[in-house]
C-alpha cells in the first residue's frame, strides 16, 4: 500500500493532543483562498511511501510523542488517499499509537469509512457557514463536509472542529456565530479551534508561481480573534 507524502513534522504541537508526528499528504480537490499548503495540491507530487515503511519511520519517534501524543495525518486532503491512510492507521493501532485525521471531509464518504475505523480523533475544518461561500472561496461543498461530520458522529469518533478566521471572508461576529452553532450541533464535538489567518505562506505561492488571493491581507493575531469571539 503506497501513498504520496508532501512532508512530515516530527514534533507538531498544534495538530491534536500532546506532541504529534504529523504527515502531510499530497492532493487536494479544494482551492481555499487562504490555503497554507499550496505545494500539496498536486496529487502526483511529493514522495512515495509504503504504509509499512512510514510506520517504521514513525516508530523511531515514539520516545518523543509517547503515550500522550500520537500521529496526525493532514494534507492537502488525506481522504484523497483513503486506502493508504487506513492501512497506516491500522498499523499504528497495532502499536497502540493514537491516530488523528486532519481533514476538510472532502473525499468519497464510502471510502472515508474505512479510514475512520482506525481513527481515534477527527480534526475537521468548517471553511465557511454557507454553501455559497464554500463554492466561491474554496470550490467545495458545505453539505459534503456536514455529511462527513455526521459520519464521524454515527461512528462515535471524537470531533474537533477547526475554523480559519480570515480577513474579509470569515471575520464577522455573525459568521463566527453561525460556525459555532453548526459545530455544536454534533454530539461528538469536543472542542472548536479558532485559527487566525496568517499570510506567511505568501512565499510559497511566489515560489510556485501561483497567485495568492489573500496576498494583500494582513495576518490576524490570536488576540484579535479572541476579541471577536468575546462578542459571540
């Protein structure tokens, strides 16, 4: 079972509980206006790995993430490589390693189910609170994301919702309130993570010769986001 990996982060601290070994996979069907990882869009890019070899590599870092951390597979959109992620997670579970899936839910739901069977935690992005915004600003479907999250709920998998607060797109109290209400409609929700937009990825777009729709927008601070949240 082989997949394509964009990069790895051996000591991630913001992608699930504890310290994480984070695997960023290649391929994404979305084109979010504020995407941080445009280098992951191409499904044919990155480096090929077998699930077995990647698992062996991860095990060498187990002393660092220990029992309180684990492995998070992100992207791109990891559900574009569901068989690979399912096999990797299955192997990690054989070693009692906690698995987390960082996703926008933008994959085939019938194939996503096999991944979720070996997933301990789902971190799911709600990009925008309306279907029109999804289509306009990331080329995706809100309903598809909701359907994916309902699948996690039916399988009783803990859910963390993530939402990027982006200037001019999702930085109003009304928008944040709608995202919060949607997230809280899921019985398996454990927390909401509000992520401030950062434009530090602009250099990636320049290097790839890709226009960055948010290139002229300022980064948001955590305090700015918290000020908005205080009004909910």
